[in-house]
C-alpha cells in the first residue's frame, strides 16, 4: 500500500503515487514534482541534500493534506518528500491533487508546496560546484492557519 503522506530516504516514484489517485469523481489530477536543479541564485549546484525530523514532518504533511482536501474540495491528495542526497534532475517532493475540476487541483498543489516550505521541518542543503555548501529556505513556522 502506498501511503498518502511519506518522508522517504530514497528516490520518489511519481507514477506509483499517481496510481493511487484514480477516482471516478475527479476530472483533474495535478502531479507536481519538485526536482533538484543545477543552479540557485546564480550559483552552480552539484546536488541537494535534505534532512528532516521525520515524525513531525510526516505529521505536518498529513495536516497539510487534510487542510488541502477541505480547502480545495479535493477528492484525493498525496504528498511524498525525499530526504538524503537528491541528485540533479531527481524529485525531492511529489504532490498529487485530484478534484472535480482542474483549477482546484492546480491551486491545491501550489498551496501545498508553499506551505511545505513554511511549515514542515525538512531542511535543504545545497552543495555547489566550488565545493561550498549552504542551507537554504530554512524559514519554518509551525503554526497552522485557522
């Protein structure tokens, strides 16, 4: 069984996640993959690495999932995030959102990604081509919106 929410140490399987999203009530499925790219703010990047407080991260992802379902009227929603080293072009996060109409799925996926960066205790470190490293986007707040 593929979990709706997971923090995994290893490659993410977007197609497996897609398979659990089948729903006859859904006319739309948005499958978003956030991938490691070779640059950040003008600096060449070799790879990313993610660390997490996994029990809290999975709890927060679950809360985001529930909130997205309620807020956007989703029929299904799944969120998987990777930890450990993420080579260039591989997925660091996969968000799947299905709904009766496309607008809600697109909006939900974008909202979930924004909330992950703000609320979930997962931290990203970039390793650059010059050998240096930097922690980025570590501005988490742990309050859920009312």
